[in-house]
C-alpha cells in the first residue's frame, strides 16, 4: 500500500459549461482511519449530473464544493483498514468517497455490499439512479396501465429503469434519446415501445411531430431529465391530469441559451425547491359543493367571513364590466344586476 | 311578462384584449320551458375571468362560445314558470343562465337557494369562487399553522376567501393587490397580515423586495391567480416544499407581453391540463433505499432489469468523462473505474 492517495479537486468555478481547467489533480498523504472509520480503496466512482450544480456557488439542494476541495461523489471500493465493528478488511462498501483513489468513510455513512452482483451496480441500477427512478415513478409518476410515458435521456441510468418499470406496469413507453444508436438501445435493450432521436430534430416543433406519432394517445407522464427543447416539444402533448416528475434539467445546467426566457429559471426552481405545481380546475371538484355550502353558509351568515361584491347594473353593461375585470378595475366579486330592467 | 328576452352574444373573437365591439346585443323571443325545465328571470349574472378563455377558439378546459351564441355564465334569478317537480314559481335558483335576461334551466342543472343570504352570494362567496378557494386551498395548498401564504388578486372573490381561510388556519397571510385602496381593503376587511401594492412596483425585482419584507420567513404557499410580474416576483421567495395552486393566469389571458418567453405558455399548460409538476430530490426519499434494494436486487440478478454502464478507466479521466456526460456523450451509467492504477 502506497503512502499517497490521488484526488481530483475543484480548481475553479466554471463559467458556463465546465472545462477541464476547472479541475485540479492532486496527490495527498494517505489518510488513516480514526475509531469508527474505514479506509477504502475506491474501485468505482459514480459520475452524475447533479455534480454540475455542486461546482457552482449559490443555492441548490446541497452545499457547493469549495475551491480546492475534492469533487464530491459516490464510490465503491474495498476496505483496506477498518476501525468499524462488523466491517472487515476486504469487504466491499459504498459511500461518498469523492473523486479520489482512497477515502475514509464513517460507520454510519457506508453500506456494505454483499450480493453476487458487480459492485458498480451499487452506483447505478441498484444505487442512487435506480432509487430515483423507482421512488420517483411511484410517488410522482403514479403510472396506470394503458397510459403513455415519455422519458427524456431514456438510455441513462434513471431513464432506462423508469422505462422498464413503466412498461412492466402496462404503459406504452416512448424514449427520447440522442442519436440512432441510443434509440436502438432504448427499444432493443431497454424495451421501450418507441424511441425518438432528438438530434434528428433540430427544433421543438419537429421533435414534437415525431413524438406525437410515437405517442398517438398523448402523454400521461413525462419524466423530465433534461428541460430545453425536449420539454418544449412534450408540453403541448400532455394529457389532462398528466404528471411531470422533474428529476433534472441538464440542458440548462450551464445556463440557458436564451437568457431572455424565464422558463429555465422557473423549471429549476420547481426542481430545486421540490415545488409541487398543480394546475386545477374547480369543475373537477364540483362534487364538494354540498359539503362546502354546508360548512360555509353558517360562517358567512354569522359574519365570520367577509366578502365583497362589485355590482354593475344592467345587462348591457356586462361587457364593459368584464373588460374592467380583465384590467383589474373591479373591487370584489363582479356581479351584473339585471332584475327590474326588462 | 314581456314576450321578448335580451341577451349578449359573442359577436367576434377578440384579437388580444377584448373590446366592446366583440359583443353583440340582441333581442330574442321569450323561450318556453319544456317538461323538466324552468324559465328563470335572471336577477344577477356572474362575471369571471374564465370567460375570457371561452371567447377564443382553441383548447381550454371547456368549449368555446360559438360566434353569435349567448355568452356563457352563471346567474341567479326567480322562476317564472316551472315544469320541474319541486321547483315552484317564485323560487330563487342558480345555474348557467348565460348573459341574458331570461334563461331555461334543466332540472339537473339548477340549484335552489333557500337561505336568508342575498341570492348573489351563490355567485361569489358561496358559489364557484368560494368553492375554488376552499377546495383548492385544502387540496393543493395544504396549509399548516405557522406557514406563510401569498395571494395574488387578494381582494377578489377567490383571493379574499383564501386569505381568510388560511388566516383561520394559523398562517401569516400576505395580499398582493393593485392600488392603495385594495391594499387597505385586504388588511382591514379581509384580515391579511400585510398587503403589497403591485402597482407601486413597476418591475418584478422591486415587487419582490417588498414581498420579502412582508414575508420574512419566505413563502410556503403562493396562490396563483395572475401569472406575469407577480409570479416572477414570488418564485424566488418560495420555500422548499412550497405549494403553488395555479388557479388562474389572468395577466396572460390576452397574450403575453413578451412572446419570446415560453413561461406563459408553460404556466397555462399546467393550469389548463391540471398538471401536477413536482420537483423532487432523491435525498428526501433516501429512507426507501432498503425497500428498493430488497425489491430490485432479485430482479436485476434474474436479468429481468437491463442496465448499462459507461465505464471510464482511470481517475484522471473523470473530468473528461464528466464533461462528456454533460454533453450527452455517454451511453449508460457513467462510472469511473479506478482499481489497479495506484
């Protein structure tokens, strides 16, 4: 065992798309585990889109990597030395090792792998991306047999599992991927019913036409990994009561092409702050009217609830009152009073 | 009783903001109720923002008004003639009368009013706007004591009830309204804790600063009635796990000012299609990992679940692999393989 470890650090903050010069390559003394820690020789390191966010300052859902600090990331590896009960030298573990050849992991921040599967699966299909697909589809996608799902970045670790889980649940699954090869992979390996190559469609309109053909009954779930052109293409194809789990917006991670456009910032807010934006139409809830009336009538009658009416006299004045309402010229519930005129 | 009725029709479709010439004024023969109908003399007609949508062609959540047809709308009035069991001449009823002095209502499309409150309340605080506030806040706002709510169009029939219900539930309530008079109304009559005048703030930044002062702990629920500048001002103030019931986007009903901007169309899609856009971060669901691993491991092991890894050899190649990932250059779960190097 060498007495040096190697690591990759954040050398400077990217200005737009990251470049190689933003990373530093360093050698550091091999760390020694304290009580309750293990020293791991990293065999596999996960690279994930979220890391782009950690390279920048400013609010995201996790702290930024500091300048000069080792890039954050999950790894798997073999325990070289253990001061944790129940973990022995030679065990394979996973944890946040960072981009480094060796790392110390604390007892409560490591997970022992003991299956027969390759350890790297703990970084992918059985790791964070897998959990993202599985939990996100269940919680936010809420798939129902017979529906149609569109997945962006469909051959990626998240998208490919989303597609397979949805297919198994009886949905029609449509992949969006970049290039003919990935499209083939989507249908042949991951079992998507159809795949659309976003590179073959330079603009959202053209991509939308291809998607409409692949999803003839519209889209019930759009699994959002990318933002940008794909989102623009899909949105008008969404069916009523559709769900959009916003899992990532990689197309915008390094800034939007069109900075006059507020959609990227909006979409990012929804993601970073886990907002649930739910459009709703009261006619869907009309069945609640009796309960509502029963509860509120006595409260209104008792004067507990204030209300205000902006009464316009005469049917003929309805158009002007309506225009005024659209301009915010009214104060209170706009009502046109008719009786007694005709 | 005259043998003529008067009505207001859609004379032409608006081009942008509606103008008076878009409406027609007509006199028609008085209709006679068939079996199962009543003839109503309309006393009060409701005007509501949704009517703007009905004036245009194209998909919305309800069909457009045809050219020459009576403008749609809810009214209340007195029954002049009844061929419905249980409804008598002189009864006060409400239903979709349209913009007209008289209307026929079918038995299953009318509601008898029998309280002591003024009948016009059935169009407002105890009607569609009231139900919208009450059901929408409960279902999509999910208020919790101690939280902060911001309401756009706060003195309107929906906003004023949202504010009162939220206040009663123990929230801090902040009104956004147009003009000093409406702001006074919001706090004095409707009991909001604070009110911000959007007319006093020509741009979103300035409005945001005022809102930040009124909502020092951030915003947990933004009740969206308007879109436009107010939405732009509020979004960055939202707290994590905030909720945005999208109830209307009146600022954009007649077209966005800046058509290069895709946000208005996005927001409108969310509303019209009742989309639930939920940003989510897998770290919030980390507790599901054991269940996930238990369920998926055998399926992966059995080969039921395909997965793909894009392995880069060597820690030093991590930055290039990451840049490639950001450009979509990878195929499968990006993994950097380290073991055996050092």
